[in-house]
C-alpha cells in the first residue's frame, strides 16, 4: 500500500496560491544541506520535541507465555549522545502490578517463549562468512508472592544450538511436538546447509550483474537475488535433566513447491501458524506473475515435512493473510480478499473445517476488514482486530457449526454475522488468547506508544444472543486492564493532545471524518493566533488513526505550535469498503473535494486559526496530493509552503517503474498503455499540471524507495527550480519509502520545520 470524478470547488474567502517570490528565468542557487543556525526546534520541559521522539523508548508487541501469567515485550531505545540503539527484553506479570523485569541484550535478535519460564533468544553471531544464528535459553524465575524481587533471571543464558545461516527468523515453537518452526532464505536447491556454499559462489561469480527473466527485479528496498524465503522445522526438546536438545536436521517444509513464506516484503510470524502436528501458511500463487497479481493461497503441511503441502483455498480470490489453527486442531482460519490485484479490498474471515473439509466465509456481510486472528481456548469463538472509525478495535464472534457444504456466503443465524466490540479506542494489535477467559493485546494511541493490555472476563460474553442490548451489556462486563506503562514517566507533563474527531459533509454527500490535534496553550476564542498544518495520509487506502507513529506523529507538529488538521478523505479505510474503493480511478477528484470542504469546516468553526499562515505536508499518496494541490491553485487553500515526502510526481511513469505493478493497474484502471488508464492519467496525473506550480516546496525522497523511485522527487524538484519557485531537495541515499534511521529522522524533522518556519514568519 502507498502512503493515498468529482469536481473542484473553491473555498470562499481564501486567496489563491501565489508564489512568494517572482518567477525567475534561471534556477535559484543550491541550498546547503547542512544544519544551519537560522532555525531551532521549540524546546521546553513541557514540549515533546523531535529529539524526544527519537530517544523515546520503543516497545514492540507483547507475547504471552503458555501459562498466560507472563508477557514478553521487545524494547529498543536510541541514545543520540552514544549514537547507539540498545535492545532489551521486558518481562511483565499478567496477574500482578509488579514492575516489568528488564533483560538487557548485547545483540538484538528475536525473543520467543520455549516454555512458561524459558525465553528463547536467537541472535546472529560471528564474523563474515562464519556468522550463524545462535539460539540461547534464558530461564526466568517468577515468584508472585515474593517479598524480594518477584521476577529475575538467576542464571546466564544457556546455548541451545546453532543454525547453519545468520538469517534464521520468525520462530514458532510447538512444545507438544518438540519442534521449532522458523523461516530462512535458501537457494534453488532448498537446502539450508548449502546456503553458505551457494552464497560464496554468488559473491565470487566475477561480475556484479543481476539478471532477470521475470518480476520481481527489486521489491520495496532490495534488489531480488538468488535466494527465496522458506519455512523449516527442527526438533527441539528437553531431556529428563531439563537440558535442551537441538536437532541436527533442518527440514524444508516447502521444498519442491515454488512457495515462498513469509511473503515479502513485510511477512513474518503472522504468515504461518503451528500446532503439534501441522503448519498452516500463506504463499503467493506460484503460477502467477507476482508483481501484477496479489493472489495468495493457504496451505497445510505436516510439521515434520512427512507429506507435501495441501492447498486449503480454491477458486478465484485475492490475497490471504494471518492463517491460524485452533487448539483442538480441527479448524483453520485466515483472512481473504476477493479480488486478485487489489491490496485494499475488504478482508473477510474464512474458516476451514479440517475434519469435514468444508470451507466457509464468516464475515461476508460485515463492512470492515479484520486483521489479526485468534481462536478461543475451546475453539467456539474467534477474536480479532479490525479498523473501525479511525481506531483499531478488538472484536469477538462465535464460530458457527460447520455448514453441510463449502460456501462463500453461508446462511448463518444473526448471532454469527455481527461481531461484538470489546475495545473502543487506540490501535490494538497482537491479540493472543490466554487461559481463564482472558485475552492479551498491545495498544498504542495518539498520546502513547505501545503498551500491553489484558481483557478479563470473556466468559461474560453472550455471543449467541441476537439482542443488541444484551450483547452490549455482556461486553461491558469485560474488563480492560493496562499491564505496562513504558513511556508514562518520559511523557509526563508533555501536554500531548488526545485528538478530537470532527465530521463534515464531503463529496457526494458522504460524511467524512477528520482529526484535530491542538497545540499546547490553545484557548477557545483567540483571534487567528495559530498557524495551520494540514497532514495528508498515504495509501491512498490508509487512514489517520488514534495510533502512535515514530514518523508522522501529529503531536510532534502540534507541540511545535501548529493547529493540526488530519482529514480522512475518500479512499480512507475503517469507514466501510465503498468509501475506500471510491478513490480508485478518481485520485484527483473526490478526495480533494473532501479536503477542501474539511478545510472550510475548520475555518468556519475555529476562528482561533490563521488561514494566512497555513502549510501542508504528505507522503506517498499524500505526496501525490501535495503535487496535485500545487497544480490546482483554484482550490484556494492558500498554503504558504508545502512538503512532499516520497510522493508521486508522474503517475504515468510510476505505472512503469514501481515494484508492485498490481497497485497501479488497480488504481488507474489498467496498465499505463490501456485506454481506460490513459484517460484517467490524462485527467489525474499531477505532472500534467506542472506549469501551474508556484508554492514553495520541500521535497524529501529515499534512494532505496523502489515503490516510488527517487526520480519522482527529483522530477518535482526540477520543475520547481526551472519555474523559479523556492524549493529544496533532501535525499536520503540509505532510506526506503520510510525514514528509519534515528538521526535521519531527526534531520527530516529539522528540514520540515525549518521549511515551514521560513515561509510563515512565525514569532
């Protein structure tokens, strides 16, 4: 997904966009890319600055142990003074309020539970050709009633075993089977033990060429080499004296199938699940060209590789995600999209009865897209997260009796058709069922990074009633308890705004949502005191949510004194599939009617903001939106400066150059040379309107962005330079579609705020 017909309307009372300097016949002088002394961040004890954001602790997703009494959370924290990112594991109690216990790590690696009191830590060790992944066991001592330290690690980590490569990852352990399943990269022979030999031959081939006969050539930020990801299993068990015994045979579960799992570029442990006998996984359909098809199939294979994988999916469909197995081992579930080639189609829950070999869709008539899935302990319910009204909530549904035959739209009683909402705020992820009617999940919000929570009392849920009030009453008995508070001390007194919802009538009469994030010190009734910053999200099938971000954080901008508007225009997710779909083939139409009407709503209802000091910024599709606004001064926004990060300059060019071709083909109505796409491009390609560009603009791009190659940003810069419009280009040679390096992130924020400050003449 990228980060983004109607008719334009003019916002009354606003001046059109005009250049702040005369158009020049020759390009302006190049600006220095170094830090300058003409700008500094607003600082103070109560201000949350970009420096604070970069150094704030970053918790990952919580992972509970088998007993359900402890949770493991990976944590990282960057130090600017040391220029070092330290990693640690935090162990928290699910049933007591004791402080989490921190286990510092000398190397990052991955952590997971081997049993209820043992953490497995896999880390790459060694030098160059000798580097391998080493697995250690960390014993955790937990005495909930202890008067001393209830949580401790009394012994040094114990070596369990070594993998043949340094790239083993995505570990899932089945204690009952005594088998560890993981992913790794292998060459065409599929043999893990041969990887280093083949790697050496590849490195010593005598030239540096990559040669391709099919797509992908490069994907996200990487040129595709000779290796592919696969799933492996290896025996791992404890001897009678509790010593861990690591097997010597690594079984490639996908060998001979042409399947790759996890699915690149973002797949991980959510692409497969394990039981004591089997592994269920998703993989791209090997018969279809991967760059212009999204179809993924779900397969089931013996955990020891005794049999070939069996496909559980069938017929026409799109991508599949998050396959899971229930504890009883008789059902699998996954998320499935109907349309091949569409990445933002509605995801629906599919359940497969492994005994009766019957497959049916559970959420065909629910207009939201579920995400992470988890069966209840008894297999009679399924829990999941889903985006809903700019939040990611936890929901529950009962699992119906298996129908007599497979169906994409089975006749189900009402109780099985409408999920019960269990949480209502923030952005939930990583749902995990615990014993005794509990559910673990991780949640962030606009005011806090990840923390771990537990839902208690799920036994109170009346999942089978069809009475709405009874369902709500039973859901109200479920308690939400916060287990960790990783950033509470660091954010204390920082005056972060929780964000306020606002609604207005947008294109074609739709109700459109947006967020307002007010700056500290904002007071109702002030007269045009606050500068406005409109943030435009990417996707375009994305959304501004009640969620923390280390890259585009609304509070960071508000804390520097801006009144933040973050509108979710046509194309945004979490508001129903029709609203999401409505942007396709209308990139420059309906969303901009929404943005104009939403902006007018703010000006009409908030006299405290100053439209003469307004700026806008966006990335990916949001970058397209910035370029589109440049070419349409008649919209009347009157922005004094713009920021475009990794944005689409020429959609036509991008239809040829992007890595995932299916996205363009779906969004523009075909391939760039198809008649329907050509008509849409003539209307909505931002490059077609470059002759109208006049607003000062900062352009930022990553050289390793293969979704939107850096020439998109360079092209926009060349337009502005030749038109004599104040402009600046910031290139990060080592960044992809995102800015991930901590100091690069700080530089990004510096350049953005400096640019806005330059053209707003803020006091």
